[in-house]
C-alpha cells in the first residue's frame, strides 16, 4: 500500500524526449507563418481580388459612413454612373473613399428636394489623406455635387503638392 501512494506523491513529472520541444516549437512557428501569409493583403492567396472586374474593385474602395447610402436614397445605377466613372479614372491613385451622407433635418421625409449634407475622406495610395469640407445639396443633385467636390479636391491637392515640390502631403483639406 505504501508503495502505491508513494508512486502518486512523487513530485517529478514524467520525462519527455528532448526532441519533442524542438518539434513543438517548429510546428508552432510553421502555423503562425502560414496564418500570416494567408491573411496578409499582399498574399498570393488573396482570392477575393483575383477575379474581380474593375467595377467590383471600385465598389470595394467606396465606403458609405453616414446614415444614408445609395440604396436608401433610391439612386439607380444610371444615376451613380458619373461617380463610378470618376472613380474608375482615379482608381489607380485611390486606396479608399469614405463618403458620409446625412439629412440636414433628420425628421424630414426623404424626397428629391430633401436637403443633404455630405463630406468625403479620400485615402490615396501614397498614404495621403484628402478631406472635403461639409457641403450641402439636394437629393436630386447629390451625385453631381459629390463628383464635382471629389474632382476639385483631388485637383487642388495635386496642384498644392506640385507647388510645394512634394509628392506626398500627409493631410489636406480644401476649404474653398
């Protein structure tokens, strides 16, 4: 009986082979490396962007932040075409566009004459950020105002960068 209890009370854990620690460490490092490679944006395994059309790439770059999105505004694809055309022209320079659209009066029913406020944050491929000022427009003139604002601000950003002799300006807000 004493021998049996002595066996259970022995404080020494069973010995492991010295190779098992090295093997475990290598397996953990291999797993972490595979996870990093698979989820990195520069990965060869990025299946989401491989077979996308230009239109789908543009849609992925545009993020609507505000309470209203094109589907909530009742905008058809034909009405969104000028914005899509502008983004197709600028797609090589833009990393992401965040468009914030909201009603000026939250309680007003949404119609063609509804007053809206919008602003954009454009993130360029070189890391610069261009912020537009808050602009007001009506629902029926939203897309034309939005494209005009984006086009003007990108043009002002490029001319300011040329005047300053820099390729990149960290943050830029056109106040005109």
